[in-house]
């Protein structure tokens, strides 16, 4: 029996194709966990298998050691990225199921990406000879009728024009910018609608992509932390996000103080060179080089309370304007004799006790029937109970509930239990603190409150996991916080940076846990409230002894300050060999100013930036995709473990910098570069245009109940006096209507939507973002309600049965009369656009 092998993009499409084409019973099977369908049609054995989007990705075939050699080819994604392991069963299933096939059919989406997916599966998984024998199913909707028509009218060969176009785009993207990107797991400092968050760059960018790679514009509500030419850190709007398949191994860079970042070898970071901040490719960096990192993040707007009503309704909770509680408690106390559910105020006040409670939970808390916080220090236990009382039992809340305290007989530690289900939901889902010591993170609210409340959170956090290291001989000391959570360690570093404290992150035992250390005297002064009372006096003496020895300094040679000082007779002292801190740097600038030296070029170095040295450079495995964002104005952003300044890289930036001997912003691409020519020409026309003032004379009158505006026979007067003379002659005179002409206009129906016009209309009518519109359209397509949405085509296929569609619409009362009128016409001619 002849065998036909059909490949489509995803399992749900495979199911629809099988259901539409099978003449008898369909056998749904699995091979290595990958589903496929088997049935008979026209006396043939038909197998329908699916990809999982792109099963293959581009990879550089040459190792990047010394001289860069680029030669890319397609490889199974799971061989390039371990995180793509779920694609392996699909690859192996296709290779096995396609063996011995007499006929191959590509039934992927009829667009560029779909054409590439089908072509690559056939060529690399089914064998190159399958390409010559392959046919194409072309359908615009997943209805049974469309799928049967597509199968009965197969195109004799693949759509090679789309294939070539798609492959060219992938390769160009790889060479142009795919290799200039950041690892998916790097932290990104984001501001959304004014709220600061720390997110994974991969998770943030992925939400805008349904599949594939490229660059997508994002709503203006998103901003990223970046630095200006003056060295000031600020949030600027994100213009676009970029995602590409990883080119291969990446570079991991560790800095003094424990900050880290993982990027492709060609991605640019920032270094300090002769007093200037310059971009530099990661692949050229060495141990001892200085990178640019954030020294003090800007604050966000401060919350006074949080409205839990909207969140409660989204979660299906009971909300009455005053309280939020589990919906099972919405009608009272539940079963007779049962305890009432815990509740939270609908507007939760942001008070010191709430912030300390969040800190205690992040250090020693866990989830159960409520919130569990453990501690063995009696004063801390009393404060945890006090905080829980203020948050959950004040203002008449939870009158019939109480906080439970259990004592562990083995070590005397106490478990404080409170809050019930609503507290678990609030902490885990609203404040976004995951369960498990290794998964903890800083609640987003902490980045969006004043310094005083941030300090309250740190008090709770350090009371559980904090400690003080004190050397009795030297008097030196440092605050430490220990955590199993890598994410909490990184986010704590960002939080401390926001309040102007420079931490160090020390990984221990192969990153099984982390120490976050605060040792500089300037930082300890800000955090004296975190020091245990019995050590506070000693720490105060230490930070005020007049000797400052910061861990991270501004290097004199790289900053070019040493050269400037020598020009006025000030020679380097021994203690300046590695550099000076920010405050002393400012004092030296003052000395230079008094000697008449212009110090403006040094100012970016003393605003909000620091310059840690590189301590380690290593090759690391890649992520499946690598990411970048385009930030308006400055084209840089803060990301990485603990915070590093990264460049929104473009390959030509280095060439421009070299040509102009200065840093210049440049963005280019296969679309925007030719578009730039059009814009430049138009801009020249606008600048060449010389505006000339003119005056218009109009007559407003009423005719048969309608307002009419009549224009003077001379449409424009370029002489004001002449216009005034005409107006004066006509003033208070009677006007005579000499003729009335009536004309009919034919208004044509609107042309069909393509994706762009659909997104524009959805935004105009409903305020939907382009991504939301695309997601809704894709869901409707998958359910066979609309034709394929991701297309620029405005033409109807010649096989479309317009009468059948209209008859289905006739069942909707709104359209009944309109449909009847159309069906009475001798023929149906749809309105179409020009795009194909």
C-alpha cells in the first residue's frame, strides 16, 4: 500500500487535518511521546505528524577561538540548546515515521515561517530526496471544507519563493544581530506603568513572540533602566524587543563584588578607557578590565496602599469593597461550627509592619494552610507576632481568628502561623514570592516604596538570615545575608543598589547558596539599624574612624584623572594605585577646577555608576534563544546577576566609533536602512519648503435647515490688505444662491483585514495591543473560525464558497436581512485589496 507522509506545524493542526481527511477510523498514536495520526484515504496509508514550531535552528559550524569564522547551517534545536529537549521526540518521530514514504506533503502555515519549517523538516529529517517529491497543501482556514479542498488540489511542489525568502531572513538575522545578544536567564530592571520590577529578560521578551525570531515593537508602558551620557541612571521607554536563536557558546563574565553577566561573544558591554565610557565586545575582554555597572538606581513612585479588589476578582475571590477573602466564605461562616476564613482589607495599607513581615517571610517563611514563619530569637518572634497582628487583625479584621505559635521541643524555635488561604494567595501570587528556600525572591512592592519602608523590609530579612562578621583585632566588620536562592541574592543586590549601598555577592559550594555582603563604611552607615544591638557601638566606631577603604573604586589610569592630576603637580600616592572612591574622586576634581582644569568630562564617572574589575571570563553553554532590547535615547540597559550595564548592540557601532573617534548611537537593519533614505528625502523636502502666510474668506449661512460654508472664488489671498478689502465689500450684503448641484458618491465596502490592519482596528476600537490581537486571532484560527491571520494578503482564494459563508451568517438575526439581500444578487463579487 502506498504511503503518504504529511507534516504540519503543531499537534492541534495535525488532529484537525486527520479529522478532515480520514475516510474511516483514525488511529491516534505516539512515538517517543510525540503524537501522530494514521488513517486511510484513496487507498493510501496516510500518516500526519507535526513539528513543534521550528525544530531546527542555525548554528555556527566553526569554534570561535581566535579569528572569527562564520559558517552557519541548520541543526536540531535540542542539540544546540539543552532547554529545547522537548523537541527531540518530535525530531526522532518524524525521522522514523517518514521512512518508506512514497509521497510527502507540507501542510504548514502558508507564510514565510511555515514554508521554512516545512522545508527544513523535509530536507534535514526526511532526507533531501523528499524535497523533489514533496507537494504543498495550501489552505487559509482550518475548516473541514478548506482542508479537504487543499488536499484534493495539492500544489505540485513546495513554495520555494517563500522558502528562499525565509531562509535568507534567518541567515541575515544571524549575521546581522543574532549573535549580539544576552542569555535568556539574565535579570532585567524593568518599569511597567511606573512600577519597578526585576524580570528575566527571556520571560519578558518571549511574551511578545508567538513563535520565531526577529524584532517586535512594544507598548510605551515598558521602560528599562539605562544610563545617560552624563552618567545618570534613569528609566527610558523600550522601543522594541529582539529574539534570535543562539549562535553557540556564550561568554560568562564575573566582576569584582560577584556581579555576573552572560552574553554572546560579539555583544557589547561598556568599559572605561582614558576617561570615556566606551562599548567593547565581550569576546575581547580580559581579566582586570573595568566594566560599567549601576551604583545607585533611581527610586520609583511610592505606594501608600495597595488596591486588592481587582486582583481578588481576577482570582475569583470574594470582594465587597471592604475585604478580600476566599470565595467559599462569601456567604458567611461556611458549615455550622467551622472557623471563618481569614481575610485582608480591600485596600491594604503599606505600613512598616507589612514590610517587615515580608522580610521575615523571605528569610524564614513557608506556605501551608497559612503563612509559616520560624525563628528562635524571642524578640524577633514577638515582632513577627506584632507585625501579623497589625496586618491581619487590626481595624476589626479577622475578629474570630488568632495567630498560632508552636514551639519545637528539640531546639526551642517557634513557628508562627497565621493568615489562612488568603495570605498564601497574597504572598505567593500578588507579591510574587515563590515557595521553597531556593526559589525565594524580593517582592516587587519593595522596589516601589520609600527608603524608610525598604529598610523595614531589610530588618525582617536580616533578622532571619543575616549575620555580622566582626574582627576584634582590626575592628573591621561586614553585614552578611545567606540564602539558597540565587534570584533573591541578585534582587537583593539590586535593592541595595537602589538605596545607594554597594554589596558583594559571594557564591558558596558551587552556587548552592550565596552570601550577600555589605562591608564598605559608607554602606554600613546607611544600614546601622540592621546591626545587632550588642555590636552596634563597635560598628559605629568602625565606620567613623576616618579611614575609608572601599572595595569598588574609580581607577585613576582608566579614568584619565591621574594624568590630569600630574599636569598640575599632584603625583599618585601609593594608596591611589588601584583607584579612589567616589567621594575622594569628587575632592580631586575640585582641586583640578581650582587650577583652571575643565572637569566636565569626568562628571559621568561620579554620578550613579561604578566600575568593578573583571575577575573571571569563561565559555558557557547557550540558551535556546538570545535576547536584546532597544531602549529609546541611549541604547543601553541594566541587566545581569546583581547588575551590569549592557549595550543594545549593533555590529556597525564599533566601525562608526572608530571612524568618528567618539561614541555615536547607530541602529541599522534590512528594513529600517532603506526606509531611512525615504525619510531623509522627505525631511529635506520639508526643510526646503518656505512657509508663506495667506488668508481665506469664507461665508457661513443656513440653507433649508442645513449649515453651509461657501468659499470665495479666490481660494487664498497672499496680501492681507486685499483680503480685508474683499471682506469689507461683502460685509452686510445679501448673498444669492445661483445654483445647487447634487452628486451621488459610491462608498465601497472595506477590504479584508490583513494582520496589520486588524491590529490597528482592534487598537482603535478596543485598545488591544498588537500582541493581544495576534493571540486572539491565532486562537480563532486554531478553532477554525477565521482564516489564517499572520498574513499581508488581502485577496480571497478562488475556491472560497461565499454563499455557504453567508448562509451560516444568516443564522445571526443582526445579519439576516443583509444576507438575504446579498443572496438575491445574480453573483457575489467580494471586495479585495491589492496585497497578495
